[in-house]
């Protein structure tokens, strides 16, 4: 069933005073407490106002909503009534318009289908082979320092992995470091409180960084196509891909998809690995269980089958994402009016969906604030209490296309770390969290390293 796309021309509905809530300060709305104190703010709003509450981020009014039943209706979207594009366009769309997440219905389905080959089993196996030399080189070099800041060490490693797996570049020189700086500048612009596109503002610098990034990617795409390139990296696959009718993507389409996927994969993985460093650095028992699994491998380099066998490590990955989901807030916008539990939600209403409310719901999770990887075991399977009580990668047709890649890369990196190092956070470590654009401890997680004891 085709969808009438005229909804894209409609303004957001800002008539939401029939719902409880507050819209915060003039100009900024609720942006400051949401960005700086996310968990406490969303919990406060749910406690004071309930699962449908009126909020405002800068000029945009929305309903903050929670509850796995509602999320299931929204994510599955059987009636084609919830637009991801119009939900995200005023946030991510400022810098990542044209990315797969910010597409709807037939367009999203067709574009996703063309991407699938880059995320199939054969491709993932090849990515693992490509990334492992970089992982080994970086992680083993950390021993030159007894104390490190984890985030500062993981970013250059993931940059090299991204350059190889996403862009097909084997040598990360100054140009890739520049690309990394451009992404960091854009991320600063995403959370900037002052949205003025002038040279001296963070937002303005981010806008100019996006222009430079686009030109860099367009040049790479033209080179690959001119050479008739054949390669295993994602950019080459996208540049040479054709749909069922033999039509290739335009340069603009390839560029927009490649930029968004590199942003999503790089930052998502750096976020979850930093969360795992924080958690396991303060939990030597859990860390040792991960080490035991890593050392049980019969090969020096990891294989897909070997990583799949690291069951407890996989539970740790899932639990880190439950507590610190890489996408703190999903967004949608209604196309038509709809009814839910006696409430009428008007057409063109933006819905803000904090995944943590469901991730911490005691109805589904035992001691929900506690790190407890075994809640994901087959015996307990708390994540199966409801199809939408655990949504670190979204759900429905918009479920993250790269979630298997994210788990693969996280396990491969963590395997190398625990095989080479015991690591610990400072005594009493309780860092301030940054939640946007992606969650991480503000100080980057300081760690003390030492060689693990012989078995």
C-alpha cells in the first residue's frame, strides 16, 4: 500500500496543552535538563506527568511517551501512521538527512534492500578479518602506559577500523584524522544549544564541517566508480550496488548513506565499549569471566564462530546497552490522529521515546539499576518479558541494519583487551554521564592496566 506523502509538507502539531507536562525555559524549552541530566529528567517526567507528557526542545513541541505496548504499535506501524523521517528531521536531519534512519515506507524499504548485502554473514566475516590487525596493534600498544583514558584510546582504533571496513582505506593518514575531526565537530553541533548558522558558533562550524565531509565522500565515490572498483568495504559496495532493475544509487545517495552509517557504527561502538570499560573496570569477577571465554578460543585470531561462542561476553554487551542505550531517544511523528488508552493523539504530533524507561521497568527487569548480565541467559530471559521491553537497536522495519556488525566489532575488541590486560577504574568511581549525541562517561573512563595473571 503506497502512502500519501503530503504529510511531509505539514508543520508539527504544537497544540498539546491537553496533555500534562511542562515546556521548560523560554527559547531552550526542556533541552538543558534533557541533555545534561537525561536519566533523572525522564524519570521525573514520567513520575510527575505519566507516560504521555508534553515537552519542548527549543521550538519543537512533542509528547514524551513510554510503555512497551505503545512502542510495539509504533515500531511495527502496521497502519503506516508513524514517520521516522518527520520525527528525526529537526534533530539528526540537521546533519544526517538522507541516512537510512531518516526515511519512511517505500523509500526506506527499497534503500534498505540495496544495503543488505553489506551486512550479510559473508560480509561480516570479511570485516572481522579486516579489523583484527588494527585491534591487535592498538590494544597491545596500550601497555606502554600504566594508566589510560579508555575513550581516548578506543577512538583512534575505531577510526582505523572504520577507514578499512567502511571506506576501504588501509592507511589512516592526516586526511582520515581530518574526517574524524569533522564528525566530532558535527556531533558538537547536534547538541549545540545555540542554533545560529554563523562562523563563530558551534552550530555554524558543524554546518561547514558537513559540507567538507560531503565533498570528501563524493570524491571517494567518483574515484571508485571511475576505477570500476571491486572491494569488500561498504563504500565500494554501495558505490557499485544496483537494484533489481539494474539502477545504481546516485552519488548523493551513496554519500548520504555512507556518512550516516560511519557516524552510527563508529559512535555506537565507541559508546558501548566505553560503557563496558566502565562497568567491567569496577567488576573484576565479570571481567574475569569475559577473559576466561576469550582465552578458551582455539585460534589466536577470532572467528565468527568463536565470537558467537562467547556467550557471557554477549550478555555483557546486551546489559551495557540496556543500562546505557546508544540511542537514548527514538523519534517518530504521527501522520494521522490515533487513539491510545483513551487518549487522542493528533496528526503531525512528534513522539519522543526514551528507551531507558522500558529498559529499567521493574515489571520486566529484576533490580533494574544493577549490572546483571545473566538476566539475558536462556534460564532467566528477562529481555523476552515483552517484545519491546528491550530495544537498544530499535524495532520493526527500522531496526538498526548494523546491529550484528556492532556486536561483532564490540566482541572482537573486548576479546583482545581482556586477553592482554586486567583493567580497573579508580576506587569509588561514579562518573558524570554525557547522554547526547551518544552515551559515555564524561571523563572518558580512566583505567589502570596490568598484565593478567597466568592461568
